[in-house]
């Protein structure tokens, strides 16, 4: 089944809000075997929404809209869908009763415009929303195409879709078969290296299929199987995964949507270890990635952004002689930074990053993209040299990811 997602909201077009809902919907739908082929984003304009619906109904089997289900005059998604399908809007007794109880429980008077959220196209399916006041709505067209309308706030989008819409889609399209994916996350290898190591498996692939791609400083392997049941598809993916792990097992750190910061945090917690960072060219990015994970305060004790030589010397204890002789971007400085942050904060592991993120500041001997990453623990200190040819933000991200990767290696030995 081919899917088109129509995102509504002028704020999306203005760039005021990042469209995280489409990322979630696309990922979830593709994993379930639905082909997301098109995405359209439009402002709060009825004529343009009608035009987008007309185009989508020509080329997709399932149309999913986000936004425009609120109580204001600018919330027009249901009205435009009803107009397109020549259906009247009628009150949903179920949702009107739920709204009444919702406002009464909060001792708030429900205004007339809130009742607008209980209006649905005649014959539509109501998808319950336990975290907001707008329900999801599904309506079938005469030629058996499905339009699903989801509330716009991302938390409501994911809640309604995961708990209500996805089970409905699986039930409605069960005869189409199941497509299921297994995602492996790798570190320490380039995309070309992974492709070379898996060449025989990739050349022999039929079902499941294998796809490789690079993303945010890591390599992703997506294994996708198609079968008549989810259990069979999962078993097929496991067989291929075992073959891949036999070749690349030491480089695989996570599965499905586990990130490198999550994987590192999990391993630190398992061993009751603590970590601290001393960052220069990354400006605290590695620490930020770690603190994106809930509960990271259990293992991340602190960090220092030592952007200048003076801070490296005074706060981290890097010898002035080291800075004068080898410069701030050197194996020696990275080593002393890692040792210094570990000693100052008193952690099991100290990680340092120092380099040249560019676009200026490089020399023939120290080019832009040269980064040294240090890791100090009770077993000693290791320094990794990285060279990245990319834009400043990419150099910073790859340096931070490589630092987390090096930390993972050291945790294994502690």
C-alpha cells in the first residue's frame, strides 16, 4: 500500500517548528510494510489543502494528514476532507461526551468552538486520543482509499497513531502481507568497508533484502523481510542478522532505534561506571548527546568545555610545556585532557576531544578535520586520531560520535 503524508500548518512552512511527526510516521509505516512515497506540507489554507488531497488521492492508497483538528477557524482539515468527499459533518456522540467530561473534570467551561472538535465526516471512524482534545479520524473513499486525520501536536500524533491507527491499518490491510525490518547500528567502520565485508551476502539477497546507509556518524544496516505473518518475517530477519553478526558482530552496538548515547549509557549503568568529558572543538556536543538520554545523571558526572589553552592548563592540568611543544591539537594534549578530567571529577572514565573543526585554522601539518580523542581509565590512557573532511558541524558530530564509540570500547575492558 502506497502512502502520502500531508502535513498542515503555516508554522511548518515558516520553519518555526521542526516536523518530527513525519519522521516518526515515515519510519513506523515503512517498518510495517507500507510504502511512504510522498510528503506534502501546506499552510492553513483550504484551497491548497483541497488541491493536495486531490493529488494524493490520485497516487496513494492511504493519505495521512497531521494538524488542523483544533477548535479555531484555522483548523480546517476535517472540513476540507468532508467537502472533497461530499460528506456532511456530524457530531460524534462519543467524542462530545468525552470532551464534556474532560472540561468538567478540570472545572473549565467548554466553549462552543471546542464542540467543533467532536464534528466528523459522516460514517468516519473515531480514533481515541487520551492526551489531547482532538480525536484522530479515519474515512474511506468510495474507491476504497483511506484518509486518516491525526492531531498536530507531535505527542498526540504519535500517541493516536501508535495506539489506534497502526492496529487499524494492520487489521484493514492484513491480506497485503507483512513487511518487517530489523535495523543494526554499527560504529568504527565506513560505509564502503561494511559493503565490502558483506558483499557476498548482499549479492545473494532476495528476501530479506539488505540496505546500507550512513547517518549522523554511524552506519545503518536495514534488513527487511516480507511474509504472510509477522512471526515468519521476524524469523527470516533473524537468520540474516546472524550471518551479518558472524562477520561484523564486534562493530554492532545497537538494534532498531537504539542510539549510540543510549547504548553507552546502558553499558555504563550495567557496570556501575561513571564518565566525564573534556571537550574543545566539539564545544560540549558529546556531553549533550549523553544528556539527551533520560537518567544520564546516574553515570555522567560532569564536563568541561576547554576551548582555550588557558582552560586546558588551569582546569584540566594540561602541562604548559605540552601545549607549547605539541600544540592543543595533539595526541599528547588529548591524553593529558582525558587524564585531567578523570582526576578532577573523580570518574571511572575520562574522555577528551581536541581538534580543528574549521573552516579556518588548518595548516598543512594540522588540517581542518584533524581530531584527537582520549580515553583515560584505571587501565591507562588511549588516544585515537581522526581525520574528517566535511563541514564544521559534521566534523563536530563525527568527533563526538567517535568519542562515544571509544568510550564504549573502554567500558568493555573495565
